[in-house]
C-alpha cells in the first residue's frame, strides 16, 4: 500500500486552494457517484484515510476508529479494513444501528467483518475510550450532512475524544463542526490533529472554530474534479517588483489619520507599517491636536496637522488609512476622506463612527458608484455594530456577515479573526490560512491596516480584495514564523512591523 497515494497537504504557503461548501461538495459527490459503480468512492475514501494514517502516524500500531451512522462511518470502516490488512491492531466502535446504515456503509461493515476487523456495536463505553491504549484515533462520526447539535452517544464520543492523549485524524471534517461556517453545531467539535478532506476542502475547516479543530488539512479528491468552487483559501502573494530606475514617487503616498489623545501610538504604528510595506512616502496626521509630529524611532515618517483638510486634488492621489486609535475625533475627519480619497482603508474608530453616524453611510456607499475603492478591516464586534447585530451572530457565520457588510457598503471587507474572510461584490470570497493567537495584542490591527495601505499605494490599480488577501496572508505569516521560532507569548505590534520587513519569500 502506497503511504501517500493522491493525498495533498493544504499548506498555507501553497495555493491558492479552491473551497467547496456542503452544497457544492454534495453536487460533486452525486456527479461522481453517477459515473462509478456502487461503493467505488467509499472504497477510495477509506483507502485514502488508511494511507494518511500510515504516513502521518507511522509508529501507530493500535488504532481506534469511531464510526458514525452514515457514510462518514462507512469511510472509517473501509479505512479500518485496510489498516487491519497492513498489520495494524485496529478496533472500530460503531455508534449507530447497523440495520439502518446507508447501502455503501452497510457494504463497508460487511467487508470489515469478513476481514476480521474487531467491531463493537452500539453505545461506546466512554471510560474505556479514556483509558484506551490506542496510538491514533480516527474520527469518522459525522460528515457534511450533519446540520444539528450532536446528541447522545455521538456527543459523548466527541467529548471523550477531546480528552484522549493520542492524536486524532478526522475524516472529511471534525465531527461537530459546521462544514460551511466553522461554527460549532453543539457544545463541542472534535479537536483533530489532522483532517483528511475528501473530494473537496470545506470552508468551515478554514475559519471560525475550524482552524483550531482541523489541525493540518490534507486533501484527496478521490479522482474526482469538483467544478465551481464557492470560495478560495488564499496563497502567498507574488513578490513586488521594484525596478532599478524607480524612485520614491514610483511607490505612492500613504497618509494615516488617527491617534486621538492617549492613542497616538496607533497612528504611528500604522504609518510605520505602511512605510515598511514599501510605500514611497508616508504621512501621519494625529487627531490629537497636542501630539508631537515626529516619531523619533522612525524619523522617515512625516507628521502633518489636519492632513484630512488638504485640497481634494491631494486627497485624490493618496492612499489613506483612517481610524487607528482615532476615538470620537475620527468622525469629523471622515467626510472629506470619504468624498475624495483615491483608496481608503477604514479601521477601528472610523468603522465605529460609520456605525454610529447614519449621515456618513451614504458617503461610503457613494464611493463605489464613483469608482473610488474602500477597504474595511473590522474585527467581529466592529462588524456587528455596522450590521446592527451582535458579535456572536457575526461569528456564527463569518462569511455571511462579511458578504452582507460588503453588499451594504459597496466596499471590500476584511473580517479579521481566525481564518480572516475577504469579501467583495462580484468576487468569490477568500479565507486567510495564516496567523495565530500571537496577534491577539494591542496594535496588530493598526499594523494590518497600514501594511495594506502600503501595498495598495504601490499598486494603485489593484483591486482592494487582492490587496486585502495579500496583506492578511503576510500579516499572519509573520506571526506563524514568530511562533515557529519557539515564541509562546504575544507578538508586539512594533515587533510585528519588523517581522513583516524580514518576511522571507514563501
């Protein structure tokens, strides 16, 4: 048995990778089933699971398979049969009525029994699972058909699997995770160390709770080509081209408007990030009238008083960031920026001002009609304020929230969080595969806004969604390399800027 077969790792440094939601995945499956003899796809799926188990955990000699009552359980039964044939001591706990299994899963059960696989029927003794000496657990409980909170023995098995010490391999997606949204269907989802996606990669594995629950993601298409992805997982952006004959005017101007009293550092952080991203000239205009117009650590940055009151012609040739630490003062600066800025990144208090002042919202929507591009970079609470809902509702379906906000505003939306979502009208959404909790510290959002503006200034004709995807990927990649180097604490915002400068090519 080949250990890898047609299995590919979905790496953050590869891609971009197509994603298919549950509906698109079912359509691909049904089309494939119509072209193949019964049980062929399940046989391929189970063989793929066994191959990944052998390759990913080559020293595992005792494997426990938890199989559910549907075709996901059938995949687990096929995998158990192949592992048994490879000399692995495998045991299956079938949590479902064997008389009510779908046809393919029933065939898989019969084949496993005839092969001599040890199979426990009925309810699993959770105490035995906790004390199991298995070297690897395979989660084959629930697939993309699950739409409600797991109940009874399935819910108990999910909870128990999250307590075991051995690694867990999830079949298709972790049980208890919504395939499209990454939300939990119930109280918990399996926390897998590795997930083998079958046919397609599901968006839910890439955002919300999905990144914590899925672990490494691998894919086996089972020889099936799935058409029409419903989203993309971003890949690394192409390195910028800087010609020898270029000068600072070739790389555009960025102006940062933010930094109310006590928060001026946020504006300087964003400005520093824009400069580090490669903008030719960067201006910082603090909203605190008493602020010193100099950052001694970065004297290259140019301080300006009330820059937002500049002539419209100047605003119209500049990439502008507004909001970083701006407090209530950001509201007064927004009308001229919304009306004239060529490219506008709105973050933090600029977003809060938009949510609080209905008079600003028509100015934002009018930008798109006039061909002026806008990028919004909210975290879930800021998005919730703009959508007049709660942050829990935003997190329940991050993609839907980002899409709705893009539709309401005419802007591109980068909804921050685990698996940041980039949504824009007329484009398939992107999910960002990089980043970790090292970014959960003050100022890193300001750095992201400034970094995006710095990239955009160099590519003034680039679409905001492409800029957002590139900025989010690089921002998260810097944090991933920080963690890979053995750091366990937060990546401080000023240090993040320097990490971005040193970011190697993917």
